């Protein structure tokens, strides 16, 4: 006997719950048809929201319920003529998304059943779990024709009282649909199959250009770097990075190079509802190597200094395509120590320990 299946079903009505109960006409039908298709032992935890929750919040609901899948169903208001369905499993970081369109004359229960069958098709590993049971309509077993408006056994019934031919699947009990489990989509339903974008990729690599701004000390520098990030939770990421910058306005006859390795973390205090945009706060510990090349007597003398440091950067990111985001950051970098540059026995510059930094890059999420 298969283990019990648990689904967190987040229903987004797009309107307050006091809208006359219109959204409630769809909720019980979706739950009933989903449970019928996946088996009576399926546990469905229903959450009703007025707006689509952030992906991280939806995932947290699934974790709290120990769910095998999180399903979001959002209706357009007030007609309920379009539905967006999103599914995520704890074993995968990506969401799968489908859109359904309906006609105004489509019965709300049939729309809900179509949504339920689409949910099942997005969870193919759980198909076949339904427990077979005898048909619930004895009249069909003794050879008598089905009642008017319920259709023939093959789903091609005659027009009902409203003069409309029932859609495929109308008139069959939930048990009969469970046994068949493969329903053709009605001709009036338009399905757009595409994978949704994750709010936070668990693994990401960023390539960025960087600039250190001077404060009148000749310490301006430009360059770039890369970093690797691994998510530890919905709002916390560990980061390892390396960068190199070269002096743009070196003091005197000095050429400065700045190399740094970083280890730190980033938190995500703000993110958009669709997960494409977010604001990160990043803090790193640094180990920096300052390399100065001094021109002297027709030759070049190199001076090196290894220094600890830290940085704090505010980053904004936007996923313009799936898996790739534009990242812009700004903050400050501090090196713990005093840096003075001497040439020919005289001090030519004193570099300030704290300077502003700007970063612009591309992040690739996996």
C-alpha cells in the first residue's frame, strides 16, 4: 500500500473572502476532484490567500505540513475565466507552471475538475494511486440509459437543458474518472506549459565588474571578480568569492593592485511576489593582498602587504530570464591597518582604510 500523500493547496482568489462566496464554489470541487484522482488517502491542506504568496513562504507552508508537494491555484477575478497552476516538490527547487483558460458558459464545477486533472498531470509520479471502486450509478450497470444531461458512458453526451453539449468527463462519477486517469482537455481550454522561475536558486555563480572609489587619496581602482553561493535556507546564503582591482589613479609613480578573497553570507530581507526581484544584504570577511609597483632608477620595485578586512554590500537582483539575473551592488570595504606608500625616502600617499565600492554583474542560478 503506498504511503499517504500530502499536498498543501494554496488557493488565491484575488478578492477578499466576503465576495459573496463565489470563490468557494471552486474550492471544494478542486479538493474533491484532486483527492478522487490521487486516491482517498490523499491529505490535502487548504490555504486561502487573497494574493499569491512569495515562493519562499509557500515552500515554508509545505515544510511545516511535511507535504509531498505544494500547489498554488490562482484565479482571475471576478470572472474566474483563467487559472494559473504552480507546483513545487521539496526534492526540486524549481516550480512548474501552467495556465488554463475557460469560457464564461463553462460550469464552475467542470472548471474546477479541469484544474484538478491538470494538478494530477503535473504530479505524474503519484498517478495510479487511486483506489478502484464500483461505479456509483447502478442505472448504468443494468443497461438503462443515463439520465438526461449526464452524457453517455464515453463522455459524448447529448446537449443539456442549457442547450450546450457537456464537456468530456461531464456526467462521469469521480470514481470513473479515477479509474481512467487520462482525460482529454476540452477544446476550449488553452494550456500553456512552462517551467516557473524559482524565488531563490539554491546554487548560484556571479561574475561581476567592481570599482573601488577613492577619497582624494589616489586609491581609485577597477576590475572584477566571481563568487559562488549556496543557499542554507529560504533567507540565508553562504558566499565564497575572489576579486582583483587595478589602480586607475595611482599616486606618483606607483602602480597599485588589489587582490582579495572573501568568505561571508547574504540575507534576503525583501523579495517580489513572483520571486524575480530581490534585495540582499551581504557581509564578508576579507583577506587582501596589496601590491605596489614603484618605478625607481629605471627599474621597478614591488612592495606587498597582506591585510585582513571586511565589506558590507547591498545588492539588488532581477531575473530577466530563467536562471540569469542582473545584479547591482553598492557598499563599503574596509582594510584593517594603515597603508602608507614611500618612494625615494618620502611618503607619496596614504591610502584610507575604508572606501566605497560598486559592483555590476550577471548571476547564474542552478
